[in-house]
């Protein structure tokens, strides 16, 4: 069970990193995520079914996610639509697109396809105990994504993205077009979400248009748990680590809810309510924490 | 340098609230000029800056920068050669980032790509530049700017702007939100940088003494127009009394209704 929680937390952790970029770094509440997650899953499944190599399929999924994010950013930038609404627009359109990608079906299984996960399992079976293969694999994947992101946000471009989320006027004053930055940032964020969706499809063994429902809430809850658990810091390495840790904690709670919820007569459909309540509780706790420690002075 | 030809700005055109914030402004800023601008609230001083910087596009007229027509250029494009400091000391820097990160972003204008220009060499350059501020900030390069005071952040914004070598700097009452001591420090630094780096600048102030003391040229604005433009020796001979008299003579009204304008120190 414990490895299941970690695997799930790490798969969705990549999505949480994407949500963290849009919500926390860019200050751009991006709801495209609900559409780009199943988009990644759908692209992965269709590419695998057409006989494509799993890793190439992953790239296709990433590109699809980036494109979805770019569309949201363009709607927001050029039609002066509020960012929330721009995300909802893209998300809604993606629902139809995802069904198209899946060949006019809402659910497509890939149980007999040579997914990345199956290849990895075959390769390492006997070397690592079977039940830990996926855990190790996703640990590596999540860490690679995390380290790449850390490196990116230490480049000049990454720093400027961070500055824009904090103070857009400053970025404009530096002669940088904030619209370009938003397009890059939201694109990157949704690319990660799509990768997460692609892995989720392989793990679950199917792609479903409903996969993304409420995923933004899960992502946000994970980000908030991570922030709540860890020390406050402005180091990007710590922040991305918090996002991953938050994701594992959140999916642990959900796992427990799914498997032992019946004890208190909870059904799987109650989980969305639990997620929402969890976010509200976290908000209240964060507020209380802020009141207690008004200002922390660094040495 | 910068030239405005018949520039007008009208807010809410065609509505009952139509408001002509700038009325047919003609202004030529020469290289090396340091212009102080005075005028009561609503005179159009900030609108003038917003128009030059590109925040507002003019309803009529044209703007030239180095003989190039930039009337339709958005703010971020003009920012490559125009440096600007706002009254709010928090607008020039990113508070949740460290001092060295802020300097990395600001030391060069224009779009940033995947290079990593923060290394020990640039750190050393930044440190040496920070010494000029004499605030001890060179020892606090890894701290978040949230920890810094408004005066420190404004001084820092000033330094970072100067380092990017803009052809024109716009100072919009950049000391007004600071306490008197910090305001004085920042103003001193401004004067020092402008003469040291031979900058072309414009400064809005509500303090007539400063307006007379600093710069080689003075503009007085009222009702969206430049009503008085004086430079060189004639400006040096100005006193606060003469300025008030001049305003009275030009507009047949008194400054009394705007007490901030009468500040003399």
C-alpha cells in the first residue's frame, strides 16, 4: 500500500509542480489544467495505440499540454479576458478535443500496449523487488523534473518569470513583454500537467476524458499542504520539493479515504467534498499561523 | 532625445466625464537636460510621464525618441531606453526575491533567455555597485527585499535603473513616500548619479525648493498644459516667491488651494 501511495503522489506530483508554477510563481490561476491533464493521457494512449515509442509519445503529450497552455495565455493576453475565464474556455474546448483524440470515445484502455511502465518493469525485474520498481522509477522521474525546473528558474528567464508573478510593473520597466513571459510560463506549466496525465494513463491502464475533473483542486490542495508542512523559503529547490512532498501527503489522504472510507460510510463520490474541505481547513490553518508569527526576520 | 509634438490625452472621450488630461503639449527634452516639473494635483504631471513612458497612448500628436517615431510603441519597448521610478518604492523591485536576483534581472534591459548570468563574477560587480549607496546593502545580497525598508528599496531601484544606462529617466515624486531622512538620502543619490553618469532626466516634485535647486530646467504645469518653461541662468535666479508670483500672473489664481505645493524644505 505504501508504495502505491508514493507512486500516485509522484505521478500527480509532476502535475502539482505545473500547478505550482502557474499559481505560485506566475500568480496566474490557470484552470486549463483540468483539460490538459486528460489531454496528456489521451495523446499518450493514442500514440501508443498507433505503435509509437513510449518516450516519443511522452514528448507528444508534453507538446500538446504546452499548446493548450499557450492557447489560454493567448486568449488572456490578446482578448483581454481575465485569466480564470481564459483557462475555463480552453478547458471546455479541450473536453471535446480529448474525445476526438480518443476516437469519439470517452474511455480507451491500453492494457495490452507496451507502455513505458511495462518496459521499465521488464528491464528491472529481478534486480529490484517487483513492487518497488515503479516507485523507484517515478522517484527518478519526479526528481529529474524537479531538478530541471530548479535549473530553469535560476536562469535569467526563470528569474524574470518569478519577478513577473511578484511585480509585473518591474518586468515591464525592464523592457520585457509580460505577455511573452505569461505564454512561456503557462505553456510550461501545462506541459508538465500533460506529462503527468500521460503517466497516469499508463499507470491506470486507460485514458478517460473525466480524468481531469477536479484535478486543479487536487493540485492546489497539494501545493498548499506542501507550503504548510515546510519552512518558508524563497529557494526554488525547497519550493519544488515542498510541492512534491505536498502531493504525496495529499494523495496519501485520498488513498486512505478511498480504502478505509467505508468505515465511516464514505463513498468515492464524497472525495471531491473532502478535497474542498481540506483546502478550506488548510486556508484557516494558514491564516491562524500567520496571525501567530507576524513577521519572521532573517539574520 | 525625446520630443512631444502636439500631444493630447483625453480620458473618456465622448462621454460626460470627458477629461482632457494633456492639452496640446509640445516639449523637446535635450540630451543632458535635468528637468524638474511642478504643478498642483491634476495638473497632468504624472499623465505626461505615463505618456512618455508609453503607459498611455496619446489621443492626438506624436512622440519621437532619438528622431524615431515611437507614438504607438508599447511601454515595455520604450522601457529599453527609458528608466522610470515611481512614488511607490515597492514597484521597482520584486519583494519575494533576493537582492542579487533582483540585480540580475535589472542589470540588462530586454528579454531574458536561458542564460545564467548570476555567478561569482557578476556578484562581485553588483557588490561594488552597491557600495555606492552607503547603506551596507552589499552585505545583504542574499536577503529577500521584503526585509528592506522603503528607502533602501527606492535607493536600490535608482541604482539598478542607472546601471541599465537608460537615455532618459523619469522620476515621479520618487521620494514622496519616504520619511524625511530617507527622502534626503535618495534625493542626494539621484543628484549624484545624474551628474556622475551624465543622465538626461525629468523629475516631478511637490517641493518648490527642490524644483529650483535641482536641474537646469523647470516646467510648471496646470490644467494639462505646460504654462511655464524656464532654463539656464534664468532658472538659477528663481526663488519660491517669484515662482508663486509667476503662477499667479499666468493663471490669475493662487496656489493656496494646494498646500503641498508650498512646501519649502
